[in-house]
């Protein structure tokens, strides 16, 4: 871990995994259901990695700049930029990992591999966070995996609906 900016690294990577995984899974499942196109799903992953990574990093940048403590900026300019950088890398990097199965496997199987990969990332992150906080991981794991399942389910039905309307 980066000992000079551990908080910014943990914040950026934790956010990157959570946001990136849940967003990627929703988009992958929805696009697959709507189009059954490897190209559409792959392009969606790459475009989303860049756009969502930049948008999330910009959002975190503004939040960090706006955070005050005793009427003064809570974070130095360098801390703000480090959080911005690590958030972009976290979101973009983790989303791009979902492209690998799409390139290697049949699309239907690749989507299943991506779902398993995403759930494993969420579980691992929440176990790590629970250890940092000296808490039980089960509540965090259930909460965040449930959120991912809800997003996947809604995206599946939305993709199905859109695919039926357009074709």
C-alpha cells in the first residue's frame, strides 16, 4: 500500500471496485440481454471504463474540495488530486477486467464469468474493509452483494424489454 497516501488509495480503490463492479455488471447484463452482441458488450465495457472512471473521479474531486473542517479545507490540493487519480484508476482498471472474459469465452458464458468475478471482488473488498474496521464482514458482504444482484436483475429485465421493443 502507498504509505504516503493510504487514505486516498483505499478510498479510490474501494470506490472503484464498488462502483465499477456494480455499474459494469449492470451494463454487461443489460447489453447482452438487449443485443446478444459481443461487440456491443465489449465496446460498452471500454467506453464505460473511461467515461465512468472520469465522471466518478471528477465527482470525488469536487467532494474532496468541498469538504471542510473547522471552516478550512479538510484536504490539501495534493490529497484531492491523489484521491481523484486513485478513483479514476480504480474505476477504470476494475471495469476493464470485465473485458477479458468477453474476449476469451462465448458471450453467454463470459457474462456468467463476469458476474462471478464481480461478486468475488465485492466480497473480497468487504472482507478487507471489515478487517480494517475490526467488524464482522457478513453484514457488509450481504448488503453490497444484494445491491449488485438488484442492479443485475433490473438491468436484465431492462435489456430484455429494450431488445424486444427495438427488434
